[in-house]
């Protein structure tokens, strides 16, 4: 399989770590350079041979928007930023996608798959046939999401999905309860529900999302997980019990 060559450009080392980790999980991507220097990245793009540029917007010396206006070549751009106000201007510059930090892996994969599909559509017939060749059973076609990143007060924190017991929504933030700690983030419940893989997590109340494999017992309209009793809301009751029935619990 021909891999798409990628570079990641961001002035935050942690953000580069996340992109590098995500790229390593996607079979059709190869990270050829990560850099905090936008000028260095621009020179690489101008020289050719780069397929995808993961580009932060707010950087010293050269912003992502300035980068886009200067750069030539045929690279596809995926912007990565914590600020949504740049979205409209960036789409006027023909970016492939716009990812808001903290970036969930499923959203990252959707963005790169869009570029990958476009590349396959324009490839010669023999290249397309290569993509369609049978894949050995031991090689996963789609990467498995096994962690998420959430923004806390001072950092972006990685959380293994298998460690999550349940998630509680409060007024302006949510609490993620794991086997060892409580992590607080400003992300809302709707976005968190959309980020978590279906079949592994389910929303059971306007204020609670639970990990299905952490359920210890269900009594009437209450779920026991560890020493926590979680109510099942009327809005979510039918869907929850349909899901439980399908699991043959």
C-alpha cells in the first residue's frame, strides 16, 4: 500500500505528540516530519513530495493562514487549532478539513480518510486494485479507538477508554471517573457522547454516560458501578434496556 506522506506543524510539542501518535495508528499514513518551525515546514511543502500537512493556525513567525496563502504545491491541508473562529477563512483557502483541539481520534481518522479516498479516486486503475486487494485477517482495516484526549485546566490528558467507569455531567463541565482518578474537563456531554465508541459506552441519563462492561448490577432504575449508584433517566430507559437485551445480560 502506498502511504500518504505527512508533516505536522505546531508550536506545541504535546500537540505534535498527539498527531504523531494518531498517524502511527493509521495504516495509509506516514509521518515524515514533525516541526515547531513553520518556515522549515513551508520549505518542505514547496519542495514537493508532501501529501498531507497538519497545520496549527496560531504560531509565531508565520500563522497557519499566512502559510496557506504562501504555500504552493499539491499538498492537502488539515488545520488543527483550539479556535473555531478561523474556520470560515480557512475553507476559503481550500483546506481539506478543520480539527478543533482537543482532537478525538475518530474525528482525526474521518479527516484523513477523506484525503485518502480522494487520492484513491484519482489513482491509476492498477493502484486502485492494489487498495482493493484482500487484507490478511491479522491486519486491522480500521484502527481501534482505545483512548481519548481531553483538555484539563493546564494540559491535554490522555485517558484509556478501558479505564473509564462512568462520566458525570455538571453545569459547565464534566467529570470522567476512571479506575484511579477523576478528570475534569470543560467538554460538554453531547460532544463526549459523540466521541466515545458506541457499543462500549451508553448514555443512561442527561448527566451520566457509563461504560457497559463496568456495570456490576441493575436494580429497577439504578445501575451499580463500584460504589456509585447511577440513575437511569426516563428519556434513555428504553434504549438502554434494548441494548442490554441485545447483549444477553
